[in-house]
């Protein structure tokens, strides 16, 4: 592991501290950055995430993607956890904490909005950052691409009805611009660029490809740290103004993340999935598509609502929590199956 990867937790911690400090000392800079958005997608954040994802996209071999159909168990696990488990456990935890455990300290109207925001996070599984977490656990990039792509297709038809059911409303407006723009920016464009780069570098042989990918991998970590600085800088004033509320919202969100991870890990162990398929499957459900959740929260409840605040807290806790889960996945490789996939097909070479 390189210097960046070896001390990633330290760099992210410094990034969080730097983001909060800069957000408080030069708020005008972050206000200007916050204004650079379209359809609730911040374009600067999009660039940083693009930088994170691009190195992994170069590793995707489309010839090997076709073999994923011979190993469907990891994909089934991803879809079951994301759509049949996660939304409902998130709703249950939100109600438990804000209608019961935290009820003495939160007024009912605010509690209802916090619950709504957490439900929206639970119904919006991650798209872009999955590629980063998969790379950090040495996941199969071809399998991860299929997991994310199928998950996005399911999201198009399942997000609105599940969110409407759990929120108890008759109509949830899906911000199609946010959904489509995010998919294009975070999946389609880096994938196309990665394919083109891979073909160009393969002309010089597989060894040249591997060497060049190794050289650009630090950019992925640099993009992650830059994203952390920016996200915490954008929310620095909120962190300082409402620390108790943010801490209370963070508790069920963190419990949900760890709980979903271990539920998925048990499923992966039962299915005897190899680590490079199981680990990304466990991580997809634990992180969230925060742009979509934030956009829907704002459209339903307003910019200054408790629901919007809850989705923002989801953004703030995600990276530290996900890094800890990446560390667990890497330390517990023995939880999962051997080197071969569920159908006895060896994962594609990277």
C-alpha cells in the first residue's frame, strides 16, 4: 500500500478538520462553491468524485463483465439488502430514536421531519462512492459495475413507491434531473473515459496498463480527501450551530450503517461469496445516494426543514463510517468464501 492508502484515516481526519476550519474562516468561498450546482448536484463535488472513480473505471474489462451472469448470488444479495431490508430498518431505527429514546429532547414536529429525512436516505442506496469503497477493499471492478448499474435501474422504479409508503404520503416527486445527472456524471462519463483509456494503454501491453493504473491510484484518494474538505466546509456552520441535533441524528444513521453491513456480511457468508464480490455487496447498502435524498427532502419539506438537515447529516457521517467498514472488510477476509465465485467461476483478472 502507498503512503496515501496506508494512512487514509489520518488524511480524512485532517480533511474533516481542515474543512470545518476553512468553512468557518472563509465562508464566502464555500458559499460561492455551493452556488455552482445544477439539479441539486454540486459540480465541484462532482469533479472530485469523478477523479475518485476514474482510476477504478480503467480496471473494468467489458469482456469479463459478461461472466457476472454466471455468478448472480452477489447481485441478488445486493438487491435484497438494498430494497427489502435497508429502507425498513432505517425507518424502524428513526422511529425508535425520535419517537421514543430522544422524545424528551425533540419536539414532535421536528422529530417527524428528522425521521422523514432518514427514511429518504434509507431508500437511496449509493451509486458513485461504491466504486471508491470497492477499490479500497480490492473488489472485483467488473462485478461492482454490474451491482451499481442494476441497483440504479431498480432505483428508477422503486425509490418513489417505497419512499411514499414509508413517509405516509400519496405522492413523492422524483427529481429526475438529479437522478439522471448524477448517474451520467458519476457512472457513465467516467466509465466511457475509463474504457477509452484502458484500450489506449493496453496497446502497450498488460504490464504497462497495470503500471499506469498504479501511478494514478493516489489521485483517487486525493479526490476523496478533497471531497471531504469540501463537504465539511459547506456544512461547517451547521455543525457548529446545531451540534446536539446533528449528534442525535447521527446515532441511528451510524447504527443503521453498521447493522446493514453485518446483515449483508452474514448473507454473503451464507452464500459463500468470495471477498472481492462480498465486500462491495456489503458496502453498497451501507452508504447513500445523498444528492437524491437531499433533493427530495428539499422538494417535500423545504430547504430549512429537519428532513433536509437529516440528509445533510447523512453526508457528514458517511465517509468516516465507511472507512471504518472498509477496514473491517479488509481485516475479516476469512468471513467470506475462497477465490472462486458462487458458480465456481474465478473472478476476472484485474
